[in-house]
């Protein structure tokens, strides 16, 4: 062990010595960094190097080439001078050059060998051949010839070959040359254009123009692209039905903004000429605008077809945000073509295909999320545009969808090109769709047609799609999320290129969703009418106060001195009558919904009373007696139920007083004369004078003002005086529950309702008069606990949100309780059914009592205050998942299940009913009578049906309900 330990120590010491030695060596070998050293270097670019220098991509500086060398075309390497051959090349600038002998001054095309040339040298020292010849430097097996030869390609009928552009191969002549002249030469009278040869006997359209239209700048440009390829492309499409040529001709028409002129034979007129003269060919996919061999560019050449295309046939697909058929993605796809008419590919528009503004992929793709209004704006330098889009790409856009048979289909999208000219008019900038001319194909950037003399030079003008908008319109009255075909609106800007680095262009891309807002406008007008009436009342009160302060009479009704507006004619009032009718229909719907909700509530009276002792009870059939608990009296429950039945239709106003008072002011006080169509403001009229006809709008205005003023006065009087000094039936009912030891458990919705805590603080309510007086005295002197559900609180009324588990348990018991429709039927039912219902009643009473007492921990609850926003919005933010929630309710909102808590709805419904009857019969007395009659009818229905519901829900005998 000692030997091993000593060895380990020695090894450790050796390692330390080795480490120090290596460190010392590195310090000596590695260069030391001076504290004063900087990291600056000169900035050089490849184009700044001399012709005998190259740009070192590692050192980022210019470095001299070797002997007999010069800079290559890229500027990042070196090549041998003319007359010198390479003898070594290790890549980059590491080459070695050697001078060729005098008898072999030429250099092969690859630069590795010297060779004799038959007919002179090029500037680069390579062999040169006459036109129509190809240069041959090696045998077929690759052996180098001592002297290069120039071979003439055979243009005769057996071969029809000609030298290629590089003059190193013989290739077959272009087919049009062979077809026109049976040779590789296009001699007169044949026509040579765009590298193609056509027979002079062909039916060519006359007066071809090679200009590009620039309508935005008010000028035309002599485009080199059009001059070089327009005629040949049109001829190849017309004569040979060449598919790519027809696509290229269509692209030229699109580059000219699909502009059409019946006089000028430009690209679009040529396309239209071919379209018209190929009417005998079949259509594509049975689309009349899509001719075989031709691209689909227009929705016809006649104005007025746009409304049919945009709003006649809905897209056969449904869009939904939820459910099994969820469809929230707009799947746009595009068939893309290059400028020469070659098909590139199908591609989805996601990823910013049509969006020039750069952004993250997630934000770009948000444009195609259905229902998302999208807006994107940016400013892009022209230099970047020219770099990213050297040649245009053309798109035919479709919307991909799945039909009812689960097959994939596409729907062609129309395009509204705002730059299109039809006979020199910008028809697509008109506000009327009937004047639009819809198209199909689009592009983003055209930097080719703006080149004037050389296709390799910088364009003089560039055309950019600066505004692209997708408009998606919902089909009116659709229930399934149907839309019309989306419309692509596009606007191009022509930019005059002066300094691309300093110039920029603003780009926008948007997606908008539209629908017919007529119905929404009507609803808005209705809301404005109702709220406007309240605003007028408020203004009248403020005006009255202002007139009192300035010493002016309260009611002067001074006639208008100058005419500023006329009343609508009877024909013009029809729209207003329609508005009132719609308002009444909607308010009636709300009123009926309130009535149905109130008469279908679940209500149960919880009896907290417990038996007092036991009594001897005879047993039927046995002839004996046995001990039993004293039964709890049902009279208290019947009494509370009867009081609940009585307050169901209690209102804050007196309906009969309301109707009679309004009728008194209209007929007796003469307020109806304010609705006459004359300038007088007098409340009385001379019967012998001319009485103008009534204005229905003014009758509505006067009636509304009187009805609301009288109603509001009644409500204020009821709240400020009657309930304080006479009787408050809602609060009296809560007190009655406490005196009767009865709580009310009320569910207006499946998991929401109200609770009135009526548990007596004295333990028993079924007592004699003396004991009750003692209990009331103790309560008045605070000698007992308070009535609230929580200790030391007065809160007896609550809004409750119960959990689903509690509701399920409630329903199981309640189903047995309501199996029969009350005691009236129980009288003729079997005794077993009656006993089962009684057991269910006691089970429900026991369950709800134990629930209130927190016995069921799995169905417990807690008490809290509502947030201010919850009270304002009338909703609960917290869901009762595991525990139910009791909200403190000091405003006695359980009255919303009664007439009492819906006074505003009732008041406005009565007002609209009165106005509708008056607008129909033009008689205030008839309107008043029918209004009061409907009030009584609905009150009777509410009491009767509500009473039956009370009997059904609680087993209260209907004979004891007054």
C-alpha cells in the first residue's frame, strides 16, 4: 500500500511538471498581444482591384496575380494571359502559366493546351471560326488535334443542322425554319421575328405595336421585350397553337394591365384576335371564357358581367369556427408561370407568395385565417425590388375547397385590376360594379417590359403591385357560413427609375370581410330611436331647469320662426313605420321570452321546522297504537307559496293609471294636436278652422314622450315614497320567509338561480302568539343572532351558481317529485304513488337543507361578493366547477323572475304596443283600450301558468293558492 501511494505521489508531481513545461512553451511560441494593437483594416471591394489583381476572399483585400496572369471575370481569382496555357491549377489564384510556342499561338477552350488555329484568334487567345461553323479541337475519343478545324454544319434537307450559340455543336434548326423554307435560312418572302421563321402567306394581324402601356404616367414605352418577342409569340400561338407561346402572349397582355383597345393591335388586342378566331375550338372545363390552348385572362370582353360573377353563385363550401365541420382556413393556391409561358408549379399562397412586405411566417399566414381582417403595410427600397424580382412570375389564383363528396376542387378567383383601360377608360375605378371588367392573371413586379434597348440593362421603369386586397363577402341570410368567390383587387404603380438605392415604394396587402349591413342598420336605428327618446327627456329636464334659472316661463311653446326642415310626406313615413314595427316585434320577442322564462323556473320551499316530541298514533289494521314523531305543519309552506304567487305580477307602476293618464293628456289636454302637420304649437284648435292631417311620426313622438314621462314619474314615486311608507312587497316576502322558517330555493337556469334564506333564528316558527311576540321582541333588542346565512350578518338573499354535480343530484330527486302534475291528479292516483311523491318531497327538503348546512362536502359551496364588472355585465366570471358559489345579493335580484324586476321591459313593450295600434288605426282611444286589454290578458296568463308551475314543482295544493 505504501509503494502504491508513493507511486501516485510521484505521478502527480510529474504531471504538474509537464503542465508547467507546456505552459512555458506556449508562452514562448504564441505571439503576444500588444495592449496598443487595433483591429482596423482597409475596406476594399472586388471591383476596386486592378486588372492584374484579384480579391482575396479570406484577407478581404486586393492581391497581385502571378506572372503572365490577369484577373478573371468574377474578380476573385486569376487566369492566364492570352497566348499562355495553364500547367497547374490548384483552385483559386494558385495557377501557373506557360507561354505557347510560336507555331501554336492559340489556346484550347479549357485553357490547358496550345493549338494551331485555322482562321485567327479571339481577344482571349482562343480559336475563331466563321459563322455557321463549329470549332473542333479534339477527336471523338478526346485526343488533342495538332491543329483545330472549323466544320460547316449541314443545312441540307437530310440534316437541317446549324451551329449552336457556343459554336461547339451542330444542332437541328428551329422547326419554324424547316416548316417555312425547308432549310435553316429564313429567306424572303418569309418573315423572321423573335428567332422564328413564318411563311408570308399566313394570316397575320396587322399593325403590331411593341410598346408597353404606362397609363399611370400617361405615356408609352418602347419595350425591348415586346419589340423582340411580341410578334413571334403571337404568330406561334396563332399559327401553331403553341401552348407556351400562348401563355407568353397572355403574360404580355397582363404586363400591359389587360388593357384593351379595339383600334390598337397591342398584346391584348392580339390575344383577343386569336380568341375570337378560335371559336371553333372547345372550351376548358366548360368555361366559356377559357379557350383551348389559351390562358384564361378575362371574364368576357363586355362590361356588366362583374355582378353576376361576384354575387350570383356562392362558393360550394361552408366555413365554421366550431364543430365537426370546422373550417377556418382559406386555402388559396396559384398556378405560376414564368415570363416565357413555362408552367412553374402549383403553390399555396401561404408563406407570403403575394405579400411583398417581409414578416414572420406566422403573421404572413394569418392573412388566410377565415374571419381575420388583415392589414399589412411597409416601404421597400427599389434596389431590393430589382434584386428580388429580376423577371416577373405570373399567378392564376384559385381557392381550394372540399365538396360534399370529400373531393378536392378549386374555384377560380376574379381580379379587379384598377389599372385596366377599356377603350382608354379606367373602367375598374368606377364605383359601380356593372362597369367593371374582371380578369384572372396577376403578377407582383415587372422589371422586364420597362427595358428600352437592352434586356440586360437596368430598366427605365418598373411596375409594382403596390396595393393588393382580398375581399370576401358573406352570402346574405346564410346559416352555414357560405361566401361568394373572393375578389382580388390590385393596383400597380409605375416607378421611374433614377437612383434605385435612394428610391422606395409603399406596399399594402389586406384581407377584408363584408356582408350586407341592411339588417344591422335597422337594428341600430331602432336602438338610436329608443335611446334618443330617453336623451330627449333628459334634455327637456335640463332645459326646464335652465329656463327656470333665466326667468323664462316653463311652457311657452313658441312657434318656429324660420323653416329649417319639412315633415316627411306620408309615403316617406313608410320606412319609419317599418322601424317601429321591427322594434315592436323584437320587444315582443323579448317580452315573451321573459314570460316563458318566469313560468318555467324551478322553485322549492325548504321547511326548516323540526318535529316537537312524539305522540301516540293508532295503527290501521292492527287495532293498536304506537309512538310517532309529531308531524310538521304544512300550512306555513302553503302560506309562503301563496304569497309568492301573489307577488308574481306586482309592478312598479299602475298599468290602468298609466293608460288613463296618457289618454287624458292626449285627448283632454290636447297634446294630440302637436302631431298635426302644421306649424302651430297650440294645444287647442278651433273646430271651425282647418285641421291638418296627422303625422304618424309626430304621433309616435308625442305618445312616446308622454308615456315615458308618466311611467318614470310613477317609478320614482313608487321607489321613493310608496315602498318606504306604505308597503314593500318584495322585502315583506323575505321577512315572511324568516317568520315562517321557510327558505326559497329558485333556479331560473340549469346551474344558476337565487336563494332566499328564511331559516328562523329562533329555531321554531310553529308557535303560539305569546311565544312569537317574545321572539320578535328579543330580535328587536338584538338578544338573538341575526337572520343572515353567515353568522353575524343580515344577508338573506343570494344569487347562486351551482355545480353540475349538485344539479344532477337535484334532478334525480326532482324527477320523482314532479312525476305527477300535482295533488289534483294525486286525488285519483294510487296511494303508493302519493306516498312515493311525499317521500320525494321530504327527500328534496332534506337534501337542500343539508346542502345549505354544508353536509355534502363533495357538493359544498362558498359565499362571495360579485365584482363590479360582473354586476354591470350581469354575468359571472367564475365557473362553479367543484363547489357551488353563493353571491351576496343586497338588491333582491330574485325579483327578475317576477314582473317587478322587469319593469323597463314591460313599460317599453306597452309603449310600443300602444304606438303600433295607433299607427295602424290612428285612434288613441282604441290604442289605450287594446293596450290595457293585453296587459290584463298577459297578467292572467302569467298568474295562471305560474300557479300551475308552482303546484307542479312544489306539491302545493292549488286549492290553497289565492
